């Protein structure tokens, strides 16, 4: 039992499971959970075909969004946070963004791994693992927008296998 729990925890660091929910429902539940107990207006929207995303891709996007919302609450003091995920079947592009009205910051001045903060680096690594990119736009007093952009592609068929085995 302990080994199974540890496997699930390690896999969750790589990708967040949808627990059988459609992507839009999992996204809304995630944002509400992260924002719980904070005096903040939260809004999320999904557009385009998203329910056919491989679970690894969907879970990785959810982890990026979770970290961006967490950062907006913890470091930005945001009062409003808007999230959006857009899929375009024709081009294969997926774009997830989180915008807030918080304090903002000057790029390069934020705490990083040397100070024990791995949020932006972790989001960037997740985007890159999906073959995509991460952009962070911020300015003092002007809030922050985090955007991850990836292309739909054929993923290794085994990429989701650890999660599937854990569900048995």
C-alpha cells in the first residue's frame, strides 16, 4: 500500500490526474480548491476541443495553472485571477493562461531556486516536457500573466502508463 501511495505521489509531481473528470470540470475544481480561503474572484474558461487530450498533457497543464494561481495568491496578492485554456484543432495549438491583478514584479528580480522557489522553473520545465514554451509577463503594479503554449502531437503510448497502472 505504501509503495502504491508513493508511486502516486511521484507521478502527481509529473502530472495531475483528472480523476475521470472532463478537462474543464477538473480545471474548475482545481482553481476553486487552490483559491479556497482567499478573498479573490476566480474565473476560468475553456474553449475548443480539450476532452480528448492525453491525460499526461491535461495533467501537466493543470499543474502549470495550479502553480500560476498559487503564485498569484501567495506572492502577487491578487484580488482577481482569470484562467483560460484554448485548444485549436486546426492548428493543433493549446494555450493555457493565468492573469492576475496583483502586485506584479520586474522580470529577473523574483526569487528562484537559490532561494528555494521553484515555481516558474517548474512551470517552464512542464511546458518544455510537452514540447512547448512558457511566457511570464509582469510589471510592478500591473499584475502578471503566465502563458503556456504547446502543440498537440503524438506522444509515446507509454507516457501515461504509470498512472493507468496505479488505478488498478
